[in-house]
C-alpha cells in the first residue's frame, strides 16, 4: 500500500528531475542551503547535514526572515545571481513562500564553535570545493554546472566561514 508520504516523495523526485533539466539549460542549479533575507538580499548558509543550516535560519528569523530551510535554486539572470525558493517541502515549513527572487549577497559556510565570528575566504579553490560539495545534482549534470559555480564565485565574491553558537542575539548582531 502506497501512502501519501510516498506519493509526495515520488512527485518531488519527478519535479526535481524536470527542474534540474530546465535549470541546466537556463544557468541555474540547486544548492543544499538555508537562506535568510538580510537587508533585502539573500544570504545563504551552506554546510553538510547537521551543520546547523536550519538552526541558523531559525535563530535569526526574528530579525531576518527565512527564505529557505534546506534547498535553494540559484539562477544567473542578466549577469546577477538570484535565489529562488524551491517548490519542495522543507524541514521547517514556518516561513512565507513567494514566487519572486532575491539577489544573492553573501554565502556562509557553517562551522559550529563556542564563539561567533566571520572569517572572509579569499581562496577560490577552497570556495569552489565547498560550494560543489553542496550542489544538489546528479553526476552528469554536475559537470555542466561547474561553469555556473565558477561564475557565481567571481560575481558574488562575499564568502565567509561563519563560526557560531546557538546565541541568536550574537548572530543577529554579527550578520
């Protein structure tokens, strides 16, 4: 017997496959990330599973609204990289979804710590490896999307390691 959860998973898999093909042909890709609206722009939080992406978004949501909890669509349009919310069910559903976009301002790679600190990353190779590790795609598509990632790195140029604790006030002040 197939339940509703199975049907949703199957539908999302089909939708992701179709969107993946469309994104490849239109300068876009999926990233495993959370995102918040900080001063009208998208700020992305990337990290492996359990790195704290959802935690960060929730800790700062009283000041910076949540845009995504687990997956984002990044697309280059008119030489500007934009974030679109994914149509998928997220871990936390308690944020407003819209059909518009947000210009990407900064990208943070998360690192749990006993303090809060931002460290700018200048090493493009390190940035590339970190972003590629969060690219949500299949092997064949990844090869096609590497060029988009190179372009993202050169155009956004605001990449940081965010050392963080679960102190929302410190995080809000830091960001």
